[in-house]
């Protein structure tokens, strides 16, 4: 099993800040999975920052939905 963790955030902040925030979110998710027994060498992370929003409205509810880590799992 291989896991890709995508880090996402809302549109507020600069592109650089949001990419770094998305990376921190993905790393935190990866660290949690490692503590649960998933081998770190099976995990890859990427940050999309604000580039792939799931919601485009300009309100707190929408921004909250955009702050997440998304998993893609592939069998070997």
C-alpha cells in the first residue's frame, strides 16, 4: 500500500504561506499515520496550498472545508 497525502488550506494568506501551511498539515498527518504503524517509506506528501479548493464561497464555513489533508491510497 502506498499513500499520498495532499495538504490543502483556504485562500487567505500569500501563496508561499499557504504552500508551507499545506506542507505542515500533510506532514502532521503523515506523522500521525506513522505513530499508528504505517511505514514512513510508504507515504508521500505534497502541498497544494490554496490551489485546489473544494469550496469557492467567501465565508468561514467554506474556508474551513478547504483546510484539510486528502488521502490517495494505491495498492502495490
